[in-house]
C-alpha cells in the first residue's frame, strides 16, 4: 500500500513537471540552414509546433527586426499556405551593390488555405534572407501564432542575457562570425583550383607531347644512323667482292 502511494505521488509530480515544462519547450523558433554569418545570406526555418490538444494552428505572423532591416527577404512556397509580405519605409536607406533600398520587409504572414498544423505536429516555414547585419550578434523575430478556435499566442518576449527564459519567448537567430567572402567564396576558390588543375593538366600534356616528340626524333635519328652504317658496310662488302673477283680472274689467266 505504501509503495502504491509513493508511485502515485511520483506520477503526479512527473505530470506536473511535464505540464509546467511543456509550454516553455514548445514555442515558435528559428534555425538557420547551415550558418547565419554576419554580412552574409542565409536560409532560415521558422519552426511552429502545435501545443494545443483540441485546436490546430492556422496562421503565423513573423515580424522582422526594424533596427536591423534586411534588404532581401524571400519566403519559400509552403503547400496549403498563402503568403503575404508587408513592407515599410526605412528611416535610413540601405545601400546594396551600389543601389539604394528605401523599403524593407517588416512582416511575413502565412495563412492556412488547404492545410493546418494539427495537434501533435509541427510545420517549418523557410525564408531566404540577407544581407545579415555585421554589427549585431543576434536578431529577434517576434511571432504571433493563431489557432482555429480564435486563440492567439504572442511569442514576443525578448530574452535577457543571463536571465531565465520568458514564458512566451520570441524566436532568436544567433549570428556567427563573418566569413571572408559573403557571396560564395568557396565556389570562387573551387573555380580557381579547377583552373589551376586545368593549367597543370595542359602543362603535363605539353610535357608528355614534347617528350614523345623527343623520343620520336631520337628514334628517327637512330634509325637513320643505323641505315647509313648498314649502307656503308654494304658498299665496303661490294668493293671487296669486286676486288676479289678481279684478283681471281688474273690468277686464272696466269
């Protein structure tokens, strides 16, 4: 009986922990595909879990940081979801590749059309962004999640360094150190390596051809020398044969 009471108490305690920890763990978050380097471009996935048992998620709004506007924001199509992009005027225009940008994306909204995020499932919403700021270590994207029962959850609380995670934390993107080349230096290096390899291959081919020609010339020269030597030997033998014939004729006459 005592063991049963202990087991029951333990089960209740564990359930309480899960109920408390569940909502804090299941929130809208953002993760980069690969790295999100300062000054570069990246693809971000906004991950939206459904934390309700009796309702489905039918709308997601993601607000982009106004203090670090992004000149390029391109969402990827998600089957069953409509996408709306809102832009706003910039107080200070951005200069990208010699062109001034006077407005930037302020919010992207996904609304369920022929789909939804059912209980027990999650959905990812990919977005290509850039150029990421060089003077920041992170970006905060405040998000609003709407259920089909009209419930609205606001993931807008910014975390503080060294503090506890808030009840409704906003998605935070951590930025990594700036790369040497923000626009695909790896591809350029590969191209250079390929050109160098082609050059080496051409050099090797030229060297092989030159060596082959040298061997051919040496072989030809050797053949000519041999032929000349044989010709001289033949002449000498012929002269000796003529001389022998003359001498033999004189002896017979005598």
